[in-house]
C-alpha cells in the first residue's frame, strides 16, 4: 500500500474550527509542516475536507 506525503501550504488563520482540527489531527500545525499518512479512506476524507490548504504527493 502506498503512502501520501502531505504538506500544509496555506495558513490556518481565519479558517473554520473544524478545518483547523482536521489539520491538527494530521499533525499539521504551521505552513511547511509535512507528514506521511497511509493512503486509505479515512485519510482521503480528511484531504477532501481541507484539500485547498494542502499539497499531496504519493510516496512508495
């Protein structure tokens, strides 16, 4: 199974509280933070929610 490299590229300032909470649950707190998450339905749901703040690339 592949993994996803997720990077926060836009600020969380002024965003909805639930969007901030979603970013924090993925380990993203400030611009430039990156994390590696498994490519599964739960992660895809989080990306769909705050995708406009993220840069996502696939890692093998």
